[in-house]
């Protein structure tokens, strides 16, 4: 990760969803002359979650930064952690990005079973989204880093077999192919 300033932190915020949360948190970073180097947020079931990677020109204790954010809105649950001086390990050079999609009738343990399968094969989950689609359908979409030593035909066969046993459809696609085939196509003006 590239950081703008020498002192880097990871900030997690959880709250009931409402407009202005990102604005409130980013205003604290701006007040410290800091930079938001990366962020991801989502709303799930009416709950807002945010993770930010920020860097500051001056060091600050994580508890102090957490309290500054909490003071903006006392309903925020805030966790701040100082990043280690060495950069986080990037995906291994011997891995490729893929997207796994899993969908079918919802039942307990789906996330655990598929995540355990991936973990057992040292396939790292980079991003994961799961939600109900319709009344009883569940969809799980994950960006994963697959080590190049794995035979993709074998992985796809095993995932399809596991999915069939659980009543789910499972697809593993190279990330660029997934993006190319799933982009929203807007009419040209």
C-alpha cells in the first residue's frame, strides 16, 4: 500500500446507516492534515461498516484518533490500529485474481463451507459479499487470489461438485473475464 504521509492507521467504523458517516470520519482526518489512502464501505441489513487506511504527517495514539472520531458521533463504534512500518504483503506473485460466485437456496453454513474450502487450498479471499436475493435465495460473491500451481479445471470441478451437494450453483472466473462479461452496458447517446 502506498501511503501519503509517514504515520499510517487502519480505521474501522460501524454504525446504524444514515447519510453523512463517511463525511464525518473524513472530516476528522482532514482536521489532522491527513490523507485517506484507501477505503471500503458497505451497508448490510441497515448497518454501515467502513474501513479506511489513512496516513498522517504527525503520529497520534490510536486511542486518541478513535476518540476523535467517536466524538463526531457517539453512536459510532470505532476501532483504530496503527499499521506496521513494513507494508502489508501483496498477493503472491504466483497467484491470479478470480471471482467466485455462489448462489442458491439459503441454508446455514454456506459461507463457512466455501471459505473453508478456499482456506484449505491457500486461496486468499480479498473481498467478499453475501446477501439474500429474493425471499429464500442467497448469493455470495468473492474476489480471490488463486495460487498458480492449482489446476483450474480441478478447482472448478470440485467447487461445482460441492455446490451441487449443497444445492448451489458455483462459478470461478478469471477476474478480467468476470468484469468484461458483467459490466453494465449503457446505451450510447
